[in-house]
C-alpha cells in the first residue's frame, strides 16, 4: 500500500513540541528580563561630579525637597537646582572645602555642573511632574526615600507597567498635598478610604490609554 503522507510528517509531533517549548521559553524569558532590574535599571547609582548626600541635606538637616527642586509643583519638569541655590548656604558652610571647589568654580564662571541624570524616562513618554505632585503622589512613591540615600539611587522601575499599575489603582499611593515631600509620612489605617476621598475631591482620572503618556 502506498504511503499516504510524506515521511517527514512522522517527525511533526516532535517538531511541534520543540516549537511550543521554544515559544514558552521565549515568552517567560522575555517577561522575566523586561521586568528585571537588569532592564529597568533599578539600583542604578551613578557617580556624580560633586558628591551630594541627600541623607545629610534632606534627612539629617530636614531640608524640604522644594527648596532645591523649586518647580516641581508648577512645571511638567522637575528642575535640577542651580549652584546659586547651593551657595546660599555654602558661602558660609564649608566655604573653603576642596570637595565643593567645583561648585564654587561653577558659581563664579556661570558654567553649570554636568550632573548625571538618575531618573530617565524615554523621549516618547510624556510625564507631567506637577500633575502628580498636586494630585497627592508623594516624592517617595517614585523616587524612594532619598532622605536615607547617601548617593541617589534609582529606586523604582519607571516602566510602563509600573506606571499603569498606579494609574489603574491610585488610591494606595495618594496622600494630602501637604505631606507630598514628607519622607517619613505613614499612611493611615484607612489609606484606601483617604485615597478614594482625594480622587473624588480632585476629580482625578489618571489616563490608561496610550495617548495619555505617548503624545
């Protein structure tokens, strides 16, 4: 009797199994990699041109975030403070420190210090800093507790999935605007009720569609 199917079809079940395993491995591996610190850069801690301790300034001395980052409440972009802000104190405090020589030179010359950006969003992603601050999202939610950081470190993944998880359920991350910069703020036992109250009062509608962040 003539063979009905070609001989290679005998290997079809094995080839199908191999194909399925490769696809599953690729999907699992992709999800693992794109959600891992290797991809999101969580833990990134670049060396800066001048050592600056947020732990000392924001933590031990209790300097409010907005003293240096003056535009966070009004601008889409969070500003890096000019050296003039540093010199408000360092004209007197450690005025001859060798460590602060680049700050004094920058102040005298008018040439900005080239700080290394820690939190970087893709150019195709739109983010309004002031909108989040005025909604009641605490600095610590996205930046971690910088008041405990000797050197600023990327604490959160800043991935699309991470952002969307908050946009879909913002209540756990909201607080009174007066507490936004408070690194030691403790959410109350009724945090979800408080968050929902803030959402209602401010009529918050975090976008979940593509055009909300990709414009």
